């Protein structure tokens, strides 16, 4: 995985393959399992049972999903333990693609930060580099997809990843 991530930064060759989106999410959650347990995060999943496979680079897609999960975990760090819920959903898109959503119950994204959220080196974290969302959006875009967010009605934010069935297919 480290070798492939280095290749990503060196503009290495992307290794596309057919992937089950639900399995990709399960793998990302498994990678984050220790952090989820340590920070007392309850995980709720709602996977659509009949999703089309997507053509994606497994490591790059895991990187995106893991970044969104870790961001959600960190967003809820000041919540009381009973208000630390991470919800991950998958659903088919009418275009034949797939949407994965990662929702947290942390604070919503303030309006003054919204327009810069995906800019390189913009961070809201004291130890952050401000590269995670920028790189994630670049990866999703390179896969022919889209990455965006919405503030939740009650509180928190949801990040959405839409991926076409095949790169270049319309969403």
C-alpha cells in the first residue's frame, strides 16, 4: 500500500480493476477499526445490497474512504461518547454509478471555511497538513467521479463520493 501511495504522488500508474463498493467501504472501516474503538465511535452502515461494481484503483479508493472516515472521527472528538456516530451508506445512482456517503455528528462546517475546504494546505486541524481532502478530490476526479459535502440538518457533515461504473462514464 505504501509503495502504491508513493506511486500516486509520483504520478505512478493507476491500477484499475472492478471493485465491489461495499467491500471497499468494509476494508476502509477495517483499516480504521483501532481508531474507531479507541475513540469510542459507533459505526452504522447502510449498504445497498445490489450495487454495480466500479472500476477503480483499490488502494486509491481506500485512501479516499479512509481519509473521510478519519476526518469524521476527528470531527467528533469533542462530542460526548454517546454522540459519536459515524454513518456510512452506499446507494446506486440512476446513471449506473455508485454513491458512498460518510456522515458524522461533529460540528457542521462553518460558512467561512466551506469554499476553501478542498484547497491544498487549507486545514482546520492544529496538526493537519491540509492535503487529505485535496488529494481525495483529485483521486475521485481521476476516477471520473465527484467528491462533495453537505452539512447535516441537525449537526455534522456528510461527504459524498460518486463514482461511475467505468471511468469516463457520465454520472
